[in-house]
C-alpha cells in the first residue's frame, strides 16, 4: 500500500502549485489586455488622429451593423447633408452633344451587381454621386466644367436610389462619355477606360463595348481612332465661303 511520508506530501503539494502556475501564467493574453504605460515626464500622450469616414466606408459600416443586428444609420443622416449641392454635381453646362461613347461593366452569368458594392467601388476609383442620381468623374477643383464621363444603372430609371441602395441589384452599369467633353475626347477616353477596367475588377464583372461584346484591343484601337478624328475635326478652322464681288 502506498504510504504518504512527509517528503511525498511536500512533493505532491509542490506539483499542484506548479500545475496551477502553468495554467494561470501560460494563458494567452487577450488583445489589449494589460496595463497601459503612463506617459513619462515631458512625453505627450498619443492622441489618435481623427479620420472622417468616406461614403463607401459608411456604407460598409452600415451593412456590417445591420448584419450584426445593431440597426442601421438613417439614410437621411448619411445622404441628406448638402443634397442641393449633390444634385448639381456632374451637370453639363450645356445639354447639346453630338457623340456618345459607351462601355458596360456587366455581372457574370447568373449573378448581379449589388448597389452597396457599386457605391464602394465607385468611390475607390474617384467617382462622385450627383446629377441625375448617377456617378461622375469630375475635373479636380473645377466641377463646374461638367463630367469627363458618367456611370448609370442600365435598369430604368437608370439612376441609383441611395435611399434604397442596399436593395439595388442590376445586371450591368453603363459608362458613357458625352462629347463635347470639358477636355479633349482622347483625354476623356483615357480617363474612362482605366476607370471602367478597375470597376470591372473590383466588382468581379466583365468589361463590354457598346454592342455588349467583350472589349478587346482591336475595338479599343478603333475607338481611339474615332476619337482622334473627332478631336481633329473640332480643332480644324471653320470653312469660309469666298466673298462675292
């Protein structure tokens, strides 16, 4: 029979203490756990810089809060400020135009482009929401000159209703360059094409030409030639008739 001698009792006690110490001090520390070091004399306390959330970040936060059951921010609070100014952003100084160049970013088969994803992607590529309820690329610090190009929903009424953006689903969005633009046709195209390519990448969609075919190098080359010809035509001096004696 096992006999407990004083030596064995002390060994058992020491073993129990060792196990408890391992369990207590061996636990992984939770993020942020522990004491915060007080600033030393002459050392300023670090104050985090306040960064205002962007429109896309607010939407992402709103969706995350809704999924977590925390409720959503009121749409009037999110989009109501400066509504009058927003409605004028991207408005052309003149409604006259003589040419439109169109590209599409379409969802893949069996899928849809979702409104919140479109808003976040549009913000990432530098588009602003404004006139006619669509997105525009404006000239920096010169928005009054009108849009370089715009992006609309192909589903009528072709706008993006921000009050119901979480429910918006569409098979495609349309990029359209209306000429004359506030810059040359080539410069406007060179701004629109990479933006459409990036939007297609962000949304996991397909970039199509005006005939809804995949946009390839050959078609891009043809469009560039058409726009060069357009610019040359507008730069040419008007023909004057010889005066009659």
